C-alpha cells in the first residue's frame, strides 16, 4: 500500500530541486514531453480505447470528455508549445531595495511548491496541468478519475519518463491511482501547498469541505446579468442568449437575469428566446420566479427589481462572486455596478462567457478562482507562483538599528 | 445575545460601501480618528487603568503589553499619520488590455472584504489594525483579549464614532467582546474573507486548526542560521548573538545553528556567548543536541553538518519556512542556499531579526505570513487587497469568437 503522506512529505522536501531549474531546462523538458507524447501516440490511444470500452455504459458527454484521439493529441502538443513560448514566471524581481548601505532586499518570484491536482474524466487535463506545473517549477501530485485510469497511467508514464530524461528531478510529479489516495492527500496540509480541483460542482465542493489545504477554484457559478433601464434591449437579448447558450454547462453561463422595473420583462424574455433559437438553435426556458440557483441547462430566471443598487445587493448576497454583467448605455450606472459588485469579473455590455484565461489573453489557464486571496478570476501561470524575500548583508545586525547607532536608508534600486 | 453569523453576513453584504470610498474619504477618516483618540485620551487611559487593576496579578510582560499610556498613544497617532502618507493600495490598474475592438479588460485592485482580526492583550493592536483596514477599504471584525476589555471598548467607541462622523459607512467595523464570539466567527467562512490572528503560538495554532477561512499569519518561527565553512566567524558570532538576543521572544529570533563540520563548534559557541554578554548583557546557553524547536529563551542549539546541501534539506524539512540565514563569504554557496531554502525570507550575512515590515520599508505591517499563497513574509497594505477584472464591451458575445466570425486581437494599452 502506498503511504500517501510520505509521498507528499518527500515531494515537499525535494521540491526545491524543481524550483531551482533554469528556464531553459524547464522549456526543454516540455519540448521533450511533447515529442514523447507524439512518439507514443499509438500506445496512448490504445490505453484510451480500453477506458472507452470499460466505460461504454457511461453517459455520452462523459465519454466525449474521456476520449483521447489524434485531435486531442494535437491540441495537447500545440498547447505545450504555446506554453513554452510564454514568458518565464519564475525568478522575476518584484522589488529591489537598499535598506541601508550594504543591506539589499530583493523579492523574487518562486514556485508554490507541491500542488495536488484532482480532476475527473478528461485525460487531456493531465497533460495540460503537468505542463503548467513544469513551466512554473512546481511539483504535482495528480489524481484523475477512475474512468480514465488506463489513459492516465500511460500519459503519466510517457510524461514522467520524458521529463526525467530531459533533466527534471526524480519525483517531480506523481500519479495517484487509488481512490483512497484522495482523502489521504487532502489531509497532508503540511506537505501540499495548494489543491486544484477540476470537475463537477459536487466534486469541487467535496474537496473544499474536506481539506485544510488552500483550494484554488470555484464550486458553483451563479452568474447574473442586470438589464438596466438605460439598456439597449437588442444588445441585452443578444448578450443574454449568448451567455446562456454558447456553452450551457459552463460555470460562466448566466443563470439569473435581473430586469429594471421600467422594462417589459415578458417582451425581453421573448427576445432572448428568439435570439437563442436564431443563434444557437435551442429553446431557452425563462422562468419568472427569480430563484437564485445554477441551472446548467437552457433555463434561466428573470426578476424585476428597482434599480442598480438592488442589483448590487442581490448579486453580492446571493451570487457566487464569479462573473456578473450589467447591460446599460449609462456610464454612471455602469461604473456604480462595476465598482460595487464583489465578483472576480464585472462586465459591461458583454457576455459572461468571456470569463476564461484564453479569452483574457493569458495563454493558458489552470481554472477560475472565486477565492479573493492569491489569485482571482481566470488563473494563469502567475497564479502558480509565489515569491520570497532575499536579504543580502555584510554582518548587519538589528541591535545597531534598534539602538539608533545606525538608521535605515530606504532606496529602491 | 449577539448573532455573530448575522453580524458577519450583514457586514459582508455591505462591505462594497467601504470598498468604493475615495482615497480622500479614507484618509480624512484616519485623520479624524487620530484627533479623536487624542481628544479622548483621558477616558482611554482611565479605561486602561481599570484593565490594569483588574489584571494586577497577571505576569509583568503581559501587563507591559496591556498598558496604554501617553507613550503608546503617541505611537498610535504617529502610526496613523504615517499610514495616511502611504500610497493608496486601491483602484490601481494592474492590467489594461484590449481583447478586440471595443472590448477592454482592466484589472484593478480592490479590498478583500471582511477581515476578522483576533488579538491578545495589546490594545494598541486594535488601533493599528483598524487603521490598516480603513486605509485598505476593508471591513473588520475585531476581537481582543478579555484582559484588555475596557481599553478595547473605549478605543473602539472612539474610532467607530469618529469614523462614522467622517463619512465611513455604518458597520465598517465591529467589536466582539464575548469569548463565544470567536468560535462563532471562525465558522463564518461564507462571510469572512480572511482571518488575521496576532498572539502566542498556541493562540494562532488554535485559530488555524478551527476554521475554514484563510488565515494570514504564522504559528511557530523556528529560524535557522547556517554557518558555512567559508564564513567569517567574527561576523557569524555577532549575527547569531543579535538574532538570539535582540528580542528573544520574537518569531524571527534564531533557534537552531547549523555548523559546517570543518568549523570548531565549541569555539563558535564560546564566541556567540561572549558576544551576547557584550552586546545585550545576557547569558546565552548553547545546547549541542541540535533539536529543532522554538526556544523563545536565551537558549539555542548547534548541530554539526556536512555542508550547504544538508543545511537546505534540514531547514526545508524541519524549519517553519519563516526566515533562515547563511553566513558565508562564498558567493556560490550563498546563492545555492538562497535559491533552494523554501522560506519567506532567506538571508546572507545578516540577522534574522530583520524580518519585519518596518525594516523592509513597508511603513506598516499586519504581521508575517508563512503561507505561500497571497502574501508571504512581512505583510503590508498590499497583502490586504485583491483585484477584480472589469470587462467593457459593446454587445460582444462569445459565439462570434467561437465560430471564427471574429478573432481576438490582444493589445496591452
């Protein structure tokens, strides 16, 4: 039986080896991994076929996510080469300050350390996340869904071997296969610095409720669009239909529409339904109960409200602090909304579906965080690094400053 | 009986009012609070006298921290005026990017929201922390030690009334007096965004173990100094003595000295003891058991090791990731240590006691964080803010980009 606590402890203790690799070594390893994935594609597809056969009774959307074919392989390889081109997030000087003569303080970015990644069904998530961790100098403990067991095993083997061959340190990542591993790892708050869950709401909520390790992600995404009295209603219908239909099960799909009381709610609902049909060929159902919940279906709700202040209050109290939008042509009302809504993303006159790392131009995304600490909104490489303070002296002691014998002379260099 | 969950929920829902105040309003409120503290100093000293009388059997160091006299008042008022002078941490544009024509993404700093601050004995901590929260636009729930009950009540009353008068929103901060309040508040992870504990290790550990809210701070501080074979031994003795004696019960005081095996450990210990006597007039006891623990006394331990790699490994496995130093004249060895030790502060040839917000030139400090997420090391105003993404469009929908009808044109503005 694997001792998961020991695995995590050893990885943590050795994580400094990964942290000090040069940009060149990390990028070379990524390139080697991309080549190895292509070279072993037949084995990978065969392993995936086994998973697909074992899971043939699973629902079609899960089978779609489980499939790892040439198309997914091409996406993974392209993704790795895009990642190689991104600027190095490590060793960046964020501060360089002389505290006194001969005493220099430098703040530099460094990896977080050990990241536990728990994901469901999609084997391409394993590739993407390992690559992000390598680029950012982090060690990763990966746990995939049991339905993708054979695919994950093969992908991990190829990635791990290619990484080691290219100079990454032993144990730079590990794959956990048994389900008991999850709970064991969630209790390793001394060794695992961060947990990233990717999967259904229930899955993310389970993880958030069962660990003291900081979790980067979000459980629900109850996104609201407020249609102000000064809205362009054609724009509103178009945006709402997109926010609901463009990808109905996404966390940034809109669920609740707050409508200014001066606007004919029924007419707006009709326009939204028509746009949904026209743009996406689907029938949107619009309830008028105004209930705050995540529908994850072609269903949304509308509620009539008094104005922007009520919208702000409702969203802050009932929303999930993910992404919320206002539709208005009034600059003042828009700013009031954008300044006061307490969400990772606040939008004016555009679809909530833009909440995404690629669409923000981050190049790669680990997920979307609704936490307000560390990283908020779509999280790219920047969210996978922290910093440390380095202080260089020449025999400097604090007693000299406390006694007044010497005094600080702060100067940013 | 106070309903603490409701108190926190209401504060959270209303926290946007605090978040949108202008820099001028926040600074004016701070100035008004400083004046009010001075104007009510007699009442404050009288309340403090009651606490001192009620606590007359408490140990002398606690009574020292409990005392709030003219000297502490002057420090508090000076601290507030220093804080007013610091640049505004809010509304800073961290990113301004055109995603496509007419679609602009802006990332701006904003407050974290509701901060729960739990502190022991020192009433001046209440003043300092309220002021930091006001400057950074955060709402604060304050819980002080029962021994400072009367002082805290009076200080809070003066601060709250002056703040409201100067235009801060109702409920911008609250004082919790009963001890049951603590546990009730620690379970409010939906309403309280961050907990900052300030007090003994046991106190901080209790809080960390009993909440799902992110905690900013540190429990223990087991700081290590490694004396390399290329060390200047006079410098080493001087730095070690300072790191132990300059303030013996501080979290950044050194506890463990790792000594390269080529160095005469007994001679070094003798030199450290002599320096401690000469510089601080105290007798340092040096054990040779090498046990990793926080002594918080004029006791330290020495252990003979093989070299810098063993030092890195011992510190990463047994230290508390707070602040660790190397004494060496060898640049290469120093860089190896500074790059690979996984601590918030890594120092060369200077005392670990420099780990402090004021000494880093931050002007004000909330505490020192050993967490790697969000804020690490001494935490100033920057650690009390987060950011949000604002996206401005003109009817932009995602379907147009997904279908290829439009494509992103990223341009940093």
